[in-house]
C-alpha cells in the first residue's frame, strides 16, 4: 500500500513563506480531508505532496523514497492527482480522456492493450459515465465532467489518490455523488485518498482522518471528533462554532456559527 508523508517541509513563493516545518503523514487505506481558511496553504501542501511544486526545504516521501528524486512515470503508477480546475483539450471525448490514465503503464508506441481497455471500461462503469463515453467533454455538466476526471485518475490504477477541492462548483446532489464514489473506492478498493474540502460537514462526514491547517501549519489532526470541535474551528476559522451530532452518520456537524471577533464589517439589513 502506497505511503505518502512530509518531513520539515517549507514551501514559499519568492520571499513569502506559505508553509513552514510541515510534518504530515497520510494514513494508508484511509480517507484524509484537509480543511482551513482561504490562503492557508491547503492546496499548496497538496500540490507539493504530488510534486507539482518543489519545496524550498524539507522532503516528501512516497513509499519511503524522496519524491523529487523519482521519475514522473514512476510516481504516476503509484499516485493519481486531480487538480482544482482541470482542463481538457477541446473536442476530446470522455473515453479519450480516460485513456490518458493508462499512459504511465504503456510501453513502446503507447497502444492500448486489452488489459488497458478492460481497466478503462471499469473506470467508466464505476463512475457511472459509461453511457456517454463517446460524448464530448465540453457537452457535459460540471458534475459529469468531475466524474470523468475521477475516472481518468482511476484508470491510472494507483493506490493513492489526491484531490484538490473535487466538489467545487457542484450542486448538492453532485457533491454527494462524487464524495460517495470516493468513499466507495476507499472501502471497496482500499485506496488511500486525501482531499481538500471547503464544506466542513462533508469533510467530517467522509473522513477517517482530518487535518486542520492555519497559516501553513497544522493546528489539529486526528479523527473527525478531535478536529471538528468548537475550539479548533474557532482557532482555525475565527468563528464561534455551534456543533451538533449528525444523527444519520454519528459524525460531528457544524450547526451554525458567528464571527468570533468584531471585524468592523456591519451586516446588511433589509428594510
């Protein structure tokens, strides 16, 4: 099972340090959700762990090997990454995009084998998009497109899957469809999944392990009951959080909240 961790990671842009001295380990075979305010470094951490950004100092280890010393193809056979706003070439069909996931496994002239086609068909089926495999990606809804990108990531046949805000711009139905799909992949395929989420209740509901980030540093990590607390959310988001227990899932849920301190911004009142 693939293992991914960081050691004393420092990440910055020019002279601006975004993340400093980060030590993070993704539990194998579990779903990890990363939460935190805008600009706190969540996406930067995920991008660095997937080798899209090179750290200023520190290390990222994939299966105990420093990731920046590994080849791109070697990494792609172990880890699939879904960025925040992926873009596909105009006119590409669903099936064509999903075939890209087989690239790390191809040899010679890169022709698809029977095994490749079987895995592509499985990825289309498990994500529920087989019926429009020949449709252009441009013609799909936001939720359908997100499933196509997940299918491509699944076609890589990796044990580790990193996703940066996979539910952004999706309505509630499609958010749940995507998150339940990822949950099923974790439970049935034993895949290690890490994702950045803005919806705190979704982050708690679908996580085995949560990481709360503020100013590029870990404030708290652990099971949802240890991270989704009034104290932690107050420190991370500057809110006076009121928590409840989700009767359906047994997970902590954010019921309502207010700003913890006066920001000087007056609320709008309709008259």
